[in-house]
C-alpha cells in the first residue's frame, strides 16, 4: 500500500488552501526525501492563498504549496554521495537548470530557467518533500528547526544587505516586514553605523524595536528628515535596502540617499510605478535588483553569521501545529505579525 502524508494544496480556484492526504513522493537517483519538521509562511504563500492575479498566472492548481522549511533526510537517491540519513537540513527553494549561460558560469541565482518549490513544483507544506540533493543545505546543531525554517527569507535579507559594503555606513531600510527587520539585524551584524528602518505600520516597527538595535520611523506620523538631522546625517544615507515594494518608499529612499548612494531592491512593486529618474541620474545612484539568494554563497554567509551570534529568533512571533494552518494564514493576513512557523511533527 502507498504510504500517505498530510499536505497543504492549492486545490480550487478560490481563496484558501486545503489540507489533503497524498502519497509520499518517490525520489529519483539525484534526490533526497526530507521529513519536514517546521515550515515558515511567506508572503508568496499569502498571494497563493488569496489567489490573486499573479498566483493565477504563476501557480498550477493541485500544487502542494510552501518553500520555507527545515527537516531531516529520511531517504537518499542512489547517486547521492555526501548526505546521510538523519541529517538535519533546510534547502534552496529555487530549482535551477544547467543549460543557460548563467548556470554554466556558476551564477546559479541568475538562471532564467529557475523553478520555484511550492510555486511551480510540489512544495514543503507537507510531511515530506522530495528535493534534489544539490538544493539541500545541512544545518549545524546550533541552528534550531525554527530558524532552519526561515533561512529562505533570512537569505533574502542577507543577499540584499550584503550586496554593498555596509561597514561604517549609514543604512536606510524601507519596510519593516520580517525581511526588512532581518536585513536590519544583518546590517547591524555587518558593522553598519546608523540603521534606520521605516514602515507605515506601527506594529511592525514595534517588532523591529524588539529584534534589532535600529532607529524606527513611522512615515505616516514622523518625518524621516527630522530623524536624519537628529542622527547628524548631513548628506543622507549611504546605502538603501528597499524591502516594502512601495513606490512611495522607494522615492523617499532616493531623496534620502547621498550622491553616489546605492540601493539594493528586494521589494516587489505590485505594478508599474512612478519613479523620479532625473534624481537617480543627478545623484548617480546605483540600483541593484535582488531575486532570491545567491546559490550557495548567501547560505554559507548566513549560516556562519548565525553560528557567530546573528540573532533573528524574535522575528518569529507565532508557532502553530500544521493542522491549525488557517489560524496562521489569518494572522499573516492581519498584517502585523512576524514570521509564523507551522509544526508538521504535531
Ligand atoms: P511584508 O509585506 O511583510 O512587509 C512589507 C512592509 O512594508 C509592510 O510592513 C508594510 O507596512 C511596509 N510598507 C508599505 N508601505 C511602506 C512605505 N511607504 N514606507 C515604508 N514601509 C512601507 O513583506 P516581507 O515578507 O518582509 O518582504 C519584503 C518585500 O520583499 C515584499 O515586497 C516581498 O514581496 C518582497 N520579496 C522579494 C523577494 C525577491 O526574491 N525579490 C523574495 C521575498 C520577498
Ligand atoms: Zn519565502
């Protein structure tokens, strides 16, 4: 008899996800089978839950969702040499090809053929996931299952924050969502001087204050330029990390940067937006778009930083058994939470 597992499926063309029973995946010679311990709910999962325009185009019905996970290896493909049964792990959710120029040059994160776990192929909101051994990342003992489950978004934060030299620099982060807050923690760890993080949601800024030593600004009620004067920033911020996807935040960032300032942009604007290009030109600003994590350099740096004291644990604000997933999604939908962890062992 085929062994079955619980999993969260996008089964209908309407709002929601559905807990179902499906056969445990069969693995190929280059794969491992991972028993999931914990998963994180991501903004992407919320898009899929809401069944918005993007997800209707990007996601096929019937897919198992989720891509932020930790677990342990319970089966190993015939050709996999360097992984062992029982190894705790997380994994890179971008499945890359090996044909493109970028992939063949080793810049895997730039591969245009990338497929997303839990978006284009069956994901991690399940008791088991099949993953190519190549995508598996071993977890050292010092990294908990909970932190293991949020290495994907922490990786977004690390990739963005380490895109430009931050040592001694003044850094502006727009958007105090979980990723913006973790980016502030990384910037602090990496040796930035002043770190200012903005949001329009006070709950998010309160969470930021709880996680990291940074100055928070609610741009609905406080002036960013006043904060800059208080910090004695005469010209502006050296580096901006855009983590909100809001065009208002992006334009505010451009105005608040020094001449020759740099922006790493992770936030995804929901549609085409208006940008003051002349300011960008006259200020000679460099803008870098960030997608995913550098495979696997971001993972390497992230794990080393966590082992050396980077602490983002307080960004996790709720943990629930997987069967109570609706509670987790509803908390996320309310907009003020940090990371929410689902436990698949219970
Ligand atoms: P989130 O939605 O939880 O956080 C975004 C925050 O920005 C919210 O707290 C919101 O209140 C705030 N915000 C809105 N308008 C603002 C403004 N004018 N000024 C300052 N803050 C404002 O998102 P998250 O999960 O932390 O992710 C951050 C961003 O990164 C999102 O846009 C997400 O879509 C994007 N993302 C991109 C990638 C990638 O690979 N490029 C990966 C993951 C997430
Ligand atoms: Zn994610």
